[in-house]
C-alpha cells in the first residue's frame, strides 16, 4: 500500500494511465470522476459542441470502442486496447481492406526511436491512422491488411472541472493542468496528480489568506473555453498562477516564466528554485508550449508560470510510449509538490512590512538579541537587523529576502517574531499591502 504522498501520487497516475483520454469524450469524464473522489470541491462542467470560445468553438466529441489492424496472417496489431497511443487521436471510423503500400499512408512511427510508439493527433482535420514502433513497421509483409476503427465523432461536449477553495480574501492563486493526453506519464498525468495533491493540502490548511482556483482542462481548447467563461473575473482577481505539467521525473528542474517575466508568480517561483534546488534550467517564454500560451496571451495577460521537471519537447521520451510509469517516480512527484507548497507558503505570508521605530529598536529587552554568543546566533541577529532596515513599506518579503540573501520561507519566521514583539507593522496595518501604502505614525522612542 502506498504510504508517502509521492507513492500515492504515483498510484493515482497508475490508476489513470490506461484511460483513453483526448480533447473530449468518456475518458476525460472518467479521469475527472476519479480526481473528484480525491478533491470533492471539483465541479465538472460540460460545454456543448459548437459553443463559441473567442476565435474557436468546441469540437465534436470523440469516443473509441475498438481499433486494430489485421495482418495478412490474421494477427491483430496496433491494438487500441493494448495501448491507447496506437490510434491517431480523433481518427474517423473505418473498416477497410488495403494493401501494405496503401496502409503505409496511414501509419506513423519514429525511425530514430525504433521501439517507441509515437503520439499523433488530428483534431481539426478528418483522417484516420495508426501508430506503432518503427521496428514492428519494418517487419510488415506485403499483402492485404484490414484496418478497423470503431469510433464515434459527433456532437457532444467538452468536459472540464474546477475547484475554488476559498480564503480570507477573494484574491486568487491559479493552478491549471491538462487532462487530455492518453497513456503518457510525465507529459500528462504528473500534472493532474501533483495538482490534486496540492489542492488536498491547501484545503487542509487551517487558515488561507488567498482563494485558490484549480482548473483541469483539455490542453489549448480547454483553457480557451475556460477563459472565455471566466476571463473578466480572473483578470480582476488573479495575483499569481501556475501551469502544472511534466512534474514527475528526476532528471532536472525547469522553469517557464510568464510572458514578461516580472510578475509575482515569476518572483516567488524563481526565489524558491534559487534556494531549494541545486540547479534548474530557466527557459524563455519563447520556448512555451503548454497552456501558459493562453493564460499569458497579450489580451489575457494573467501572471502564469510553470515549475517543471524535464520540460515538454526536451526529453527523448516526450510524446511517445516511452513516457511511461517508469519514467516518473514518487521522488520526482513529491519533490515537485514540495516546490509548489513552498511557493504557496511564501505567497500566504508575503507582506510589505513597516518598521515602527526610528533607528534600530532595542532588541535585547524583547528577547531578540542573544545573551550568549553561539554558532549561528550572529546570523540570526543580522537577519533581524537587515529585515528591519529594509522594512519601509515599499518592499515585500520576497524582495527583502532577495536583497539580504536569505530564503524567504526562513525569513517569514523572523518576520512573525518581529510582528509579535511589536517592532514591525504588517503591511495592512500600515495602510494596505501595496507598494504605495500609507504609513502609520512611528512609535515613540523608549524613555
């Protein structure tokens, strides 16, 4: 039985791995139903085919009963029931006999990866096809082949889900992830299972300053549909956002910034990565490829970034059957989850503090100055004095932590102590949490 959170996330991924997902269909519903059992706050929404969403519209719904090829010897190959990647996504129904030369026009493989089944889709043009390993493709013999695809492509619905976990304010943090790729572990299921674990953790917090919005959508069309329904509210209320994808391996840590790279989400993510990873690969927004494309678009401009492991497109297993449950691990999933939890912790406690006294306060009589010099005590005092020095109401804790070169999650403890001892004022008490807040009168000097 899975005991650690990493093992539980890996088990969730294993439970969902063989579910036949696509942009629409029963596989998406099954996946969201499974996640809804783990996150009861999830609300599932069905959007009818043909519904406009900005410059797009909801496509027809696609479901598959079976799909396979019968060889001249009577063997069944490229069987959808054995691996969902064998069928080109959104293939139309077919039952036909054709020669090997004719069949080749409908086959897809990767010569450079002879044992991998590629992931191929044709969402917006009607066609059919099968994917198989290049090694198997090269072994096909001349003769008559039967191609069978029993699928339906007809008016239906696009299905997505969201959960809004309320906090003390209506200011929101967005977490979005995709639920449309079939049978791939890192470039699909790692995002939803980490998002699920994060939602469960946030829902269990005793106090939440922020409201948290979790979104589970089919990639691209799903986020476009979701934004078409929630854009105005999200633009008004979102302080930071994160796209969760490729969260599961242990090879590297990667960071995708927002469009301009200067948001609160950028600042908290890079700070956490700087202090809590040995190293990470920082990308340009020009290297984008997931739903940050929609959330950060010029006419949307939400502050969305992504903390990943091996970035989509940048690992050889990407979009192939090699991106399997062995490629991700409990360790990789749990490490990514911890990075996101640190981001949440900092966002929950971030503030623009204001020092109460002219000059340095008398720390000793407040128990803030050690009476015995020990290893590390000097650094603690320096952190206190440095925090007080930069607490002018125009800097938040992330900026101060960067300036004085300490981890913000560690500085939060110092900040809380100074608030409790009355030598710091929280930003709200000082007239609001922004960079132009009004100051309270300074405390009188001690007599």
